[in-house]
């Protein structure tokens, strides 16, 4: 116990600075001001900087973007196949297109 840290993509995307602080602390690595600046620059991009080919994105928008591009039937298939794992990692299930 204590030898690994569970990190989900969504958690990083929704609060990158907080999760980075937690990961650095877990790894016992100093969280430098340069690291903070890099995270801020690359996860809170302006609309102009976050073009399709840019590496700078608004991370919280990117984390949810997939939900608006897949059909509900695909979400149902994924939930059926991956349900136990989704529950284990705390993912919410969708019951209709509105909650997708």
C-alpha cells in the first residue's frame, strides 16, 4: 500500500494544478514554479492558442468533449462491456441521451 497512486485523466484535466501537486508530493519531487507555469500555460489556453493542431488546450473542455461526439448506443455498449471497471474507478453511468 502507498506504492502507487491512482490517477484518472479526467481528474488531471479538470484540476491540473491540484492533481500535479498531489502527484509531485506522492513522488517526493519538489513542485517548482517552472512546473506550475508550464501546467498553467498548457492547460488553460486561450481560444486563439487552442486551435486544432495546437498543443495548448483548455484541459477541462477537452475532458468532456468526447461526450458530445459519440452516439448514446456506443455509450451503452461501453458501459455493458466495461461496467465493473467503471464502477471500480468511480465513473458515472448514463441512462439516457440527456445525461450523456
